[in-house]
C-alpha cells in the first residue's frame, strides 16, 4: 500500500505542476490580449481626437458610456483612457519602430532585436509590422501597471526598451521597476 501511496503522490504532484503551469500561461496570454486591446483603444482614441471632429471631451463621454455598459471593468476610467492613448502614441510615434527597416538588427539595439528574433515569426516572413511584434512579444509580456510607470516616467525610447526588457527578464515588481528607474539603472 505504501508503494501505491508514493506513486499516487508523485502522480498528483505532476498534475499540480501542470495545473500551475497552465494557470501561468493563461495569465500571460490574457495579459497580452489586454495589452493589445489597450493599444487598439489608445489608437482609436488618438486617431479620433486627431481627426479633430470631437475634441478632447470625447474621452470623458467614452469613459462614461463604457463604464455604463461595462460597470465591472475599471479600465474605462478617464485616467486609464488617457493612459491608453498615451501608450499608443508613445510607441507608435517612436521613429525606431515607425521607420523600421525589415531587418530587426537595424531598428534599435541588438538586445531588442535578439528578443524579437526569439519569436516564431518576424515581419520579413509574415508581413507583420515590427510595431505589432514589439507590442505582442515585448510590451505584451509586461503587466499594464508596469507599462504605465515606464511611459509616464521615461521619455527616451531606448531607455524604455531597456526597462521593458529588464522587467521581463528579471520579473520585476512595480515597486522594483520604479526603484530601478529612480536609481537610473540604465546609467
């Protein structure tokens, strides 16, 4: 009976490990989808405001209407809508991504290019724009709270990429990220 109990415990432990792994993968996938949504929302807001038809007050109205339709989602506060817009404008206006050649090593530092080459596809094989790859594979792996810290505290694109990659690489908490930025870890 002891052998069966031991085998059962090992088997159960294996199942628990797989469950935890699946939970982590699901959370990371959900985060990526949310970040892509925030990007799209920021783009929609930015483009509508730039078109000049409705003005800045549109964000207040959108916030109210979306909160009414989705009362359980805090993402539609005016403050967060402004952050979504800033997020889109911050990365979409980066000349390193907007004017990117097809070779990722020519875009920016080799550190980011190496990260992009680790993905299963690149722009040259799928016609996926480098900006989309960057959002999906780098920014999309970082929690929203971390992204908000980076885009509000850092103005330099290369420095932002540094902190995105370090956050991903070292699994920094928001407090650790903020501390590293304040300490000017990039130097």
